[in-house]
C-alpha cells in the first residue's frame, strides 16, 4: 500500500480546528490550495463544518505529491490566520499553544515549517510529473480564466485573484518541466519560477540580440509577474488578506494572468518551431 504523506491523525487535528470557522471561511481556506470538495461525498461525521472538510479531503490522494502540496497550502493558510489573530485575542498564549500543537503534529509526519512554508524530503522524493492544474493549450487558459471571472461576477474578488495566481504558478511549472529546466517543486514564488524560465524561452530583457522595444516589453512582463505576486499575497485567499480587493483590481489580475500565460505558450511554441527548422534557440 502506498504510504500517505499526511497522517489521518494530523488531518483530523486540522479538521477539528476548522470547525471554528464559518462554512464560507472553510471554503476560502481550501481555495487557497486550489482544492474543491467532492460533490457526491457521503458524510460520515457529525456537523456541517466537519462534513465540508471531509468532502474536501475526499478529493485528495494523500499519497500524491501534487495533491499534498495543495493541502499544504491550505494548512499554511490555517497557521497564517492563527498568527494574524494572535495579537487581537484576550488569550494569545492559547493561540500559540494551538499553533505549536499543529506544528508538532506535522513534524511527526516529517514536515518542516520555515518562513511560513511546509516542506519535507519525502514529498520531494514522491514527485511524479502527472498532469497538473493546467494543460498547455490556449483552451485550458481560457477555461481557468473564465472560472476566475465567474468569481468576480459573484463578488469573490479575492478568490479570483487566488485563482489567477495559481494559474500562472502551475503554468510556469509545466513549462519548466517541458523545457527540462531544474526547479524546486515546492517553490510558490512566481517571480523565481519566471526567472528560471526566462533563459530557455529567451525572455531575459538583458539579451544583447534584442531590440530596445522588446527589452522594454520583457521588462514589463517581469513587472507584471511581481505585481501579481504582491496583490496575491496581500489581497487574495492564498494568505490572510491585508485588504479586500476591488472588483476592477481582480479583473486586472485575471487579465494579467491570461496575457502572461498566452504569451508564454506562444513563446514556447515559437522556440519549438525554430528548433525543428534548425534555427538557434
């Protein structure tokens, strides 16, 4: 039997903590990892909140590295939210004790918690390059952007920004895999991922063979990546929000994600065509 990377005991501890949140908050927290609940899940635990968490768990393969990475993003969000309320409650020691208990449980499963991120050697060893969130087609980009725009229409601007960020992150990782570029599968910073991809796709604005206007455009792409990183960290459901984004800011983030992914896809195809025709990359 394949070993589960996160034990049932640990999952239950996080589940019990999540019963202190509203149903909407639980949905927002799991959305930070790009996870969805199983629609046909038959509830076997008491309470709506426990049942909702278990419905999300039912859609996760706990022996799969890609699935577990998404759940780790959820657990990182839980820890971040606890830290955010620590200074605003009458008993911060109790919150600190809760955080320590969760981190100890994760440590028993082999996870380290550094700078707000969980990591483990076992997870790195379990990496299998299966199809991820985004397939490299224009249709797939349109599909995921469409879902983000639906969230904007329903009033969930923060969720739309989180979806836009996840789209770009997973798209960059798939391109890095397809170009044979070595990278850290746990890396969630799209600025670092884009920097790695700039070489194989000839996207560095410092390239000597590039015209000045192309250098300016490529420099603008780097700025867009940085801007999307900042707004996703401060105004999305990926972490505890510092402010609630306006709908037009969410639309901007989604449109930036669409433009970036479309351009990267075409750049990849262009490089492939040149290679087939015997041109230099």
